[in-house]
């Protein structure tokens, strides 16, 4: 009998880790194919560090992964996925190394959607000319050039657009609803930017204007952490504004918010709405915003051979890589159970925010909490250890080709929770 074919769409954090975990869990019992439009993984979380260090982020943060997939015996196709037909188990794709390819099709027995999201900068008026960000190496390098070549020391606004979280009665009940997609990066950037401003004698925390459309920034960090973090940032001199309701427009001299207020700025750094890819919005296994519906085992309830992980999955809120990582592990076990390689029960997804951010000056912060989901874990640490953990994670990820061992995260938690340095 031929082996079942598992196709994974997307090969950044969620896709690569899932591909490697699935291979480890199912070994030779399945054929695995991964499709992505690019053959390099972008190590997004470290872009701000490179920007402030005046290094083009594309140099070190675009990671070649194909040899790891080859080593596993998995196939990689570089192509644009154009659509999926869930009724005939078909993925349509167009190889994109050179223009002119016809659209091809490939059949799956199991499909994993790890295609991330589109970041809707094109919905922000004025962004093209006056907005900055750090969500990919192009934008990172653009900001790096501005900061290091043109910046005169004026106010720096850091803000987010409203996030439109998907809804569906088929999703697990009682999931919290977020007003922003991912507010760890704005907080991290505020810290590291203040250090950069001081070091370059261009300003300090008081030069940074941090704002959020929500009633509080980084709400998913939970109340206990926010009660420590926000007074501390206030004491350090940061300007902070909540309830902007979102971004109306960016212009040469700053940003206008939907609530009618505005912020003067020489540099405006924005985090847009994280939206589902257009073709997913039209498919019958996505929520009202186009995010893929799954249960807590990462499986779609209507199409039990379709799964999703990472930012593309509806239950991944906030849109952070550490949730995608946990989901990858759950999904690999779900598939191994499906293929009768694991006997007995497996664990469903248990939500927890794990975030390690740079604060500049070889210091970082570490947050681990499940309070937003109703749990009791809440840890906030700052110092050299969280910075070392952040940099160590990248090294480990590159060395192991995205297959962080089970003890890797547990070790980070022990070190992070008990930061003494
Ligand atoms: C500045 C910044 C800092 C961050 N820091 C952290 C952090 O410290 N910790 C943390 O946990 N998270 C962090 N995050 C969030 C984290 O980067 C994302 O959650 C993570 O990258 C999502 O991974 P993903 O694989 O689901 O999606 P993506 O990284 O978006 O990958 C999707 C993949 O799908 C491919 N793709 C998309 N559409 C198609 C198509 N049609 N055809 C073919 N291929 C396609 C893309 O090429 C890409 O490789 C940060 C985010 C930002 C912006």
C-alpha cells in the first residue's frame, strides 16, 4: 500500500518546525512535501536587533533550510500556492523561480496550512511614503537606513492597527478576543529604541511615543505583568496612549488615529492588521476573516484531513511564533495518532505566551504567562539571561534546522523563570 502523502503549505517558523516534528513522529510511514514561495526562512523576531545594530537584516536572518528537509527525506517545492480544493484533496501551485510556469496540482491525504498571514500595510494611508516597520527584511533595512543616515532626533511613534480576529461557531469555545495581532514587538522596540537613542546621543525613553488601539497595550501579557510593566515604562519616561481605535493615516510629520487624536513624529513605526490570504477567505474551512478553523488538536472539524498551525490558524492569537511552535508539536502527535504510531491519548493545545525581547545593552525581558487564557502562570524577568535566551534560541534554531528538542523550551522556561542575571 502506498504511504499517505502529507503536504505542508508554508515553510517559515510554523511550517518548518511542523515538517520536522511530523517527520520525527511519523518517520517512514508517510511521504512529506513542503511548498513555500521562498527557499529561505526569515527569522523575523531578530529584525529589530539588526536594524539598531546597523546591519542589513537580510544578511543573517534569511536562513537556508532545504538541506534539513532533504536529510529527513522530505520534498521541497518552491512555488506560489494559488488555491486548495478540499473536496478533491488537491493543492494548486505555480513554481516561481522563473516567470512563465503553468499552474500545477498535487494530491494530499493530509494537508497542513502554515501560510502565515498578509500584513495589510496597503490598507494604511500614507504608509508607502511615510511609514516604517520591522516585520520583514525589506522594511527593516529601510528603517535601518533612515535611523543611521537621516534621523535628526525627533519623536518616534510606535503604534498598531486594529486586528480583526476571525469568528466561527466551529472554533473551540471561550477563546479570548484581541484588538491587536502582536504587540510584543512594539513593546520590545520601545525598550531597545530608547537604549539606541541614548547610546547615539539622540534622545531617550522620552523620545518614544508608544500607543495602542486597545484599552491597554499587549493585553495578552495578562494583568499581573501589565501592572508591573506599565508603571515601570511610565517611570522611565515613555509616552503612552491607549484607545487610539487604530491608525487613520501616516504623514510626513506623524500619525493620525481613528479616535481623532494625533502624534507628531519624525519616524512612525507601524504594526498593521494581520489578515488572512485572499484565497483562504474563499475556502469552506476558514472563519469569517479567512483564518483556518481548527480544534485544539489543530484539525479542521469539517475536513478532518486538513490542519493548520502558526499565524494562519484561527486559534493562534496573538500571532506569535511560540504559539505556532507549541501547535506544531500538538499537530505532529495528532498525525502520529491518526497513522496509529501513537497509541493512547495525546495532549491538546494549551495556550501560553512565551516572549523574549531585546532591551538593548545586552539586556532583555522574558514573559511567560497563560493569564489571558484564564491560567495562573505569570512570569516577567529582565536582565542578561533573557537576552542570552533570545540570542541562544536563534542559534539553536539554525543549528537544529527548526527542530528544537522538547527539552529546549522547558530549559528556557527554567532559566527564564529563575533569571538571576
Ligand atoms: C518584529 C517581530 C518580532 C517578533 N518577535 C517574536 C518573538 O519574540 N517571539 C514570538 O514567538 N513571535 C514573535 N513574532 C511573531 C512571529 O514572527 C510570527 O508569529 C511567526 O513568524 C509566524 O510564523 P508562521 O510560519 O505561522 O508564518 P510566517 O512567518 O508568516 O510564514 C508563512 C510562510 O508561508 C509562505 N507563504 C505565504 N503565502 C504563500 C503562498 N501563497 N504560496 C507559497 N508560500 C506562501 C511565506 O513565504 C512564509 O514562508 C514577532 C513578529 C514580528 C513582526
